[in-house]
């Protein structure tokens, strides 16, 4: 009984770990503040606000694309269960 319970708990932990990291922001965009300052934009200016807004939009689009790809993969796997 103990090995069976341990196996179930291990499987559950792996499943939850995958879900926990699904909505994380992509790391390839880096630090928004450093990116905007690097381009010579002064903090507090309208250009800085626009730069930060553009970076937020880029991050949101990247998360949306990742979620869509995950959903498409799940749908493909449900519709084609016999193919690897």
C-alpha cells in the first residue's frame, strides 16, 4: 500500500509543478527597466512610460502564444491518441 501511495503522490507533485510554471513570464524579455534605460529613455518621461507599456504588451503576447501552443498540443493529443 505504501509504494502505491508514494507513486500517486509523486505523480501529483510532478503534475502540479508543471501547472505552476505555465503562466510564468518569459525570461527572454529580460528586465523592462534596464531595457528602457539602456535605450537612453529618462525615467518618468512619456517615452519611458511608452517603452514600459510596449514591453508589457510584448510579454502578454508571449504568454498568450505559449498558452495557445499548450492548448493546441493538448487538443492534438486528445484527437490523436494512438500517434506518439
